[in-house]
């Protein structure tokens, strides 16, 4: 099986590439490195070699922007001519900062939506019609403190979420245009954190982290003074927001399960939540990190951020039943592995 992985050098992509290679898939990774480093995939190979020196892994890495229609076409054309067509695509490539998406919506629509259209166009042209797409819980519109099911209404409130919802919509349209051929899964991630247990690969954000976990680890490593928590008066047990944190390795394994689910089953389009189904408050996350790693994280509270919700937790029952997958790692594992990565690599991959 030959799989194209877009954005495979990034946080979730690199962990997924590791599992794909462990499982014996041949992979081609394309990435523009706009938010990643080519060292991540070198480290993936190092991890695999440290387990078994003798095994050969089949990975090719290409610096390619998904908006470059010509190069994308050439890649698919070459694969087709060499009689090594792609069996499926796992599509991570995209920009992911809610804040930046509000500042530069043109860029976000261009990369996330136009980039995806380019990709789907060449996939269709070269008869590769199986795709696992990185969607997000930000597509949902109703947050009433109940776990979110996949049929919760879609109504994103920021540009980033709009771009994910737009891609989901056009994937639905593409599927409807040719339901005999397409196999599509939209994976709606909740809050991926942690790192591979080796501490060799992890999240290496460029600039100020947008998400809470890399912020915590950067405070822990001394790169930042303190963690700012947005709001202490939410209607939750301790007043801080509740989120569904999922270990990035559980998420990575979910991708392989989703890929195999598509390859083994009939044509379809399906949306699946990838979360643990358990909500943890920001203070619980910080306290767990402190306890597991024996490190104090200085915190300060500021006002609520516009557009935040008290609680965002997945109902993951559909993913569990369809994918023969479940998240195995607990919050302690996420905190331990995430800190191992950051402490061994204070500057990330740089
Ligand atoms: N991390 C999260 O919290 C989260 C949550 C929900 C959804 N997602 C989505 O999952 C995907 C992967 O997220 P991640 O956390 O690994 O982010 P990431 O930024 O680490 O990975 C994205 C990768 O895509 C690459 N990329 C960006 N634009 C590109 C382009 N035009 N052409 C080629 N490559 C490009 C980046 O260089 C990076 O390697 C993204 O689509 C993101 O929106 C992430």
C-alpha cells in the first residue's frame, strides 16, 4: 500500500508517519515546512532504527506546497507512470491557528481550502479516491456541555473552523458526484497533546504557541515566565474551561484505523470524532503536569477569550465502534511524554 501524507512533517503528521511505517506502509510525504522542520521525519527513522536496525522503511519526503497545482500533478503523474499509484491520501497539510486565521483570512482560505481543492483535483484525475481528512471540533456550532456527537450542527465561529467546515462540505459534494468511487473520512480532532514516548518527536511550534500544552511545557523549560489561563469563572467545577485532551499517539493510531476502515469497507463518507470522551479542566491539566513531572507551573488568570466555550468534549462512540480503536493513554501519559519531549529538546527541532 502506497500512501501520500500531506503535512506529514508536522506534529500529528510525524507521529502518524511513524505508525504507518511501523505497520509496513510505503509513504510519500509532502510538506512545505511552513510550520515544521525536516528533522521530524529524520527522527521518525531514528526511532524505527533504534527498534530494529535491519528493517528497511519505505519513505520519500518532498518539499511541496499543496497550492502548487503543477508540482502536485507531476507527483501523481510520475507515480501513475511508474505503476506505483497512491492507494490513499492522509491530508494533514494546513494552517491551524484560530488567532492567525482571524488576522489573515485570505491566507487561511487559500492554504486550507484552495490547497485541498488542488489536492482533490489531482486525486480525482489520477483515480486515487480514498482520503482521510484532518478536520476539527471547531466545526461544531452547539456547545451545551453535552459530549458532542457527529450529528451536532455545524456552525464554526472563526475563520479557521470555517475553512475546515468548507473542506468537509466540498468533500461531501465530491462524494455525491461519484459515490461509487469515493471513500472519505473526516476526522474531527479534539485537543491533541503529548508526544511519542521516546521523547524524540513532539510538537515544535514556531513562535508563541497557540495551544495550551506547548505553552505549559515552554513555561516548564523556562522559555516563558508563566501560563495565562483565560477565565476563572466558567460554569465548571473549578471555573476553568474543560477540554478533551487526547494523546497524539492515540490520535496517530486512529488515523491508521481510519485508513484501514476505508480500505476494507464500501464507498462512503463519514465524520468521526477523535477524542477520549473525558473532559479535563485547564487547572486539572496543569496540576497533573506538575504532579507527574514534579515541576511548578506559575499561572495567572486573565479574562475569558471571545469565542471560547466552557466545555468541549467528544462523544467518541462512533469512532470506537467503526474503527476498532480506542484511546489507550491517560492524561498522566500525555503530561509525562510531552515533558520528556520538551525537556530533551528545549528548542524543539531547532
Ligand atoms: N493540533 C491541533 O490541535 C489540531 C486540532 C484539530 C485539527 N488539526 C488539523 O490537523 C492538521 C495537522 O495539525 P498539526 O497539529 O500536526 O499541525 P502542524 O502545523 O504541526 O502540521 C501541519 C503541517 O502542514 C504543513 N503545511 C502547511 N501548509 C502547507 C502547504 N500549503 N503545503 C504543504 N504543507 C503545508 C506544515 O508545514 C506542517 O508540517 C492540520 O490540518 C490542523 O488544522 C489540528
